[in-house]
C-alpha cells in the first residue's frame, strides 16, 4: 500500500549519485530544497539527520535530502564542501544559503525563513522588512569587527574584498566575516539598511565604518588601528585552541581517527582546520608537526593518526586520553 502524500512529502530522502542529485534539483526547482552533506562516521551528522527528519514532518512543502559527502565527491567538490555537516539551501535550482556545522536552532531558523519567504502575501511585506532589519542588526553586531564581503577571507571573490582583507590582516585586526553571495536577502537588504550601495562593508560595534576607500583613508591617517580591535597573537590563539578541551582533535576529514576516539568513550572536542587557514598553517610550526590530524591532551600534542593507532594497539590510548600518562 502506497504511503499517503503527506507522509511521503515529509520523508528524508537519501541521494546516492550526482545524476540523482541533479534530477532532484530540477524536480524540486519551485520549492525549497535542503541538502545535508554528511558522513556516517561523524556522530554530529547522524544527530542532524534526526533533526532533518523532524523538520521534514513540520514542513511538508520543503524537500529534505541527505547526501554522503565522500560517496558523491562530484557534488561535494562542485559546491566546495570541505567539512561535515554542511547544509545547502536551493530554490529555482540555485544555491541561496549555506550553514556549516551541527547547529540545530540555526538550521530550523533558516528552514522557516526560506520556506516562508516565497509564500507571504503582499500585505505581509512590512512584517518581512521588520524581520530582515532585526536580522541585519544581529549580523552587524555578530562580532566587534564585522566584514561583509564577496567570498571569504581565505577565498575572496572580488578585488575590493581581497584588498580589504589584506589591509585588516596587515594591521592584525581581529574580524569576522559574512559572505554576501551566500544569502541574497542579506546582500540586497544591507544596502538599504546601511545606506551604502557597494561591498565590502566594514562594521565596528554594529556601526558602519565604510567601504574600501574609507578604510584606505583611515589607514593613511593612522586612525584604523584606533578604531578596530586587534587580534590576539597567533601563538596565543593556538595555545587557547589546543587547551579548549581536555582532549582536543584538530582535523578536517579524518574518518579513521574519529572512529578510534569514538570507540574509547572519552569525550573530546574537534576543530576543523579547513575553516581557518591561519590556524592550519600556524599550528604546524607551533606543534612542530607538519601534518593533520593532530591530537592534543591537556594542551600537549600526542601525535597524528599513526601515533594514535600505535597507542591503541599497545593498549595505551585510553590512559593517555585520560591524562594518566
């Protein structure tokens, strides 16, 4: 007996090939499509699949899909997926938003916002504008120094954004960034909110400082250093990061070491070195260890995958993780 339409619509669909993904993208062009790039060996991904399944029950008009990132590399590479879990949002066969990491509340908010954005009647436009203004206010206050740019600091997607990042790095200014290509609503709305028509835009404590020309003027007048917060030295950052948890794993895609650690039952935290090029390169010198993953216990480097395997085989891994050795 076939499942009722509502039940079928609320299912979490698994995609196993690039062809199947492209076909689904075309079939669901007029509705919201949420794709979870996941890995079965990552516990946080399994948890987020459960969240996706619950969201699917609540939003029957939205299509929810899970795609194993390593099993369908063509799709993962096309959309530059470098860590799991990652969620992409599609409308009209175009990517409109992205969420990195296991953040269930933020995923729920994004689903609700994008699911409703195309279905509000004209009479609700003022309400939408109010919601967007609140969102933009939160974004501009998300960090003491906030850069809205095209692309990311690691991969700027325009010359002006690249120059802005270079100036901020040159002055050792601590900043967070938002890729305006990842959210068309923010990209267009911020122009009106700030009364500034171009990007990049730099904010300090929620107040617009200006674009590239203004930042260049502030640099020339030596005022930039007094306006923007300074970043802690890299060595201090790395020391804080490696001591963040009793057991700290710094890695990207590292299936084997995650399986080994999960098998010990010891709690640990991870940091995705693919998300921060400064950390990725700096940690090699800091630890005098040229490769990843790197495992730390109480701030001290244990080693990489081979060392962890060796400790496991010798029955020494658990005592080391517990800080007994």
